[in-house]
């Protein structure tokens, strides 16, 4: 079986995709484990992964349940300026802000997309007012939504947020920060970074897993092969068939059998507020843009009269890109449930 899997066509075309999916699901798996699971030799796995790490700037990290750190759900903020501020001014302001996890420059219906977490409702009122005051020269218009759940993918968070948690011990913060920087870090290095004992680190890792603090050891790509990045913020007039319509949307994604390094939909977030849904997408070219995106949303969700604001993401100025690898397990699970219910 292994000899067949070592064929040139499989190694060049299928293995990279399979390997990236496995890393997205669990980035702490050893190369030997990956080799056994994919029926590929250690040498081939190691060589392929090294190439992918360099080519796509893989960032091994963790998806964290920030509720378990004592924080409420994150907020998605789309900002439109009457006059665009200097990029350096925005970088200086947002990069040092412990609450701004990710900030993306955009062109279109909004100029800036932020993911903010760590603020109570009362604190958020003061925080956003202060930011608006600082940027008042540029007449910013804010649209805010609370992130309800991530359907596909996740927003990465800063170590500064982890360090601000009042529910973690100093050792737990060090372990979590180290894994946030590199979730494939060896145990020995993790012990050194945490400045504690091996037994203590093993205990903390087990605790994080048992309590669900770490939702998954994962990976993001900071240099995806698809170079057009778009965000769609959608507001709906909800109907009685909403759940089915969302499932229909997922079915369309499943039909495609995407084999890109990142999927067309790298992030799908349910939200409450100015928007009901946020899609962050990657596309290869302009033709893809005309075929997908708003047209797909408008067609499938037509009965809910979707209002779509779209913008091209041009740069990440705080945090990291949320681009991962196609994994539509949420929709696969939902499809199975629907099939069972129908039977």
C-alpha cells in the first residue's frame, strides 16, 4: 500500500493537500504518526512538510476558547473613513492595543476590519468611543457585531490577551503563549519556555485539553496561493427556513471538492448585530470573483433578502491572517444529521 502511495503524482498533487488538512486538525501530531495515518514514509512526509512550511509560511498555533479565559465573545468591527488615515498611524494604534487581536486594511464598503476581544459591554462602550475620538479627524463610521460562533476557521489571538486573563496561573499563561507562537513546539522546549518542570507542563496540557481551553492545535498559512482576499459582511431578514438555507450553502461548498492550499471560504462566522454573517474568502483570480462570493450568497439566501457589504483585504496590520485549509466538517456533520432525520 505504501509503495503505491509514494507515486510521484500522489506526492506532488494529493499529499500536500492531505498533509495540510491533518495539520489544521492537529498540528502536534508527529511526523511518524502522520506517516502511518497517510501511509507515507517519514522521509517523504518530512520533505513535503518542510517545503509547505517555507512556501506558504505556515504558522503553527492554537484555537483557544476565549470564554474559558474569562472573556466574553469577540466583536467584529467594520470601519469606513471619510478620509483614509495614514497606515503607520493605524499600525501604531492597533498593534499595541491588547484588545485588538486582528486588524486588516480593506478597500470597498469598509476600510478596516477588526476582531476585538477582552472587553465587557461597558468597557467596550468606552473603548470604541476613545478610538473614535482618536480617529475623529478621519470621520470613522463603525459597524459592530458580536461573533456568535465560528462555523469554518477561527480568528487568531495575541499573547497579550492570554497574559491578561485572570483565570490562568503564570505557568499556564507561559505554556499557552508558547503554544500560540508554535503549537508544534517539542515538550523539552516548552518546559524551557515555561520555566517550570516537565511534569507541570504535562499537567497543564492535560488540564487545557480536559477543560477545553485549547479547542485544537492548528495551523494557519500567512502566504496562501490564492492572492485575492475578500470579506463579505451579510445582514439577513431571517426566515423560518434559515437553518436549511445555511445547510444548502454548505452543500454547495462540499460539492466543489476544493484542492487549493486554502479554501475559497477560509472563515465563516455567525454574528449578532450590524451583520449576521462574516465570510473571509480567498480567490485565485478575477474570474473566480465573478463566479462566486456575493452571487452564491444572494442565490442561496435569496428568500432572506441578504444585504452584502464587501471589501478586498489588502494587508494585515495587527495579528495574523486567518487563512487555513479547507475543512467543512461542520457542514458534513449537519448533512449527516439531516440525512438521518429524513430516514
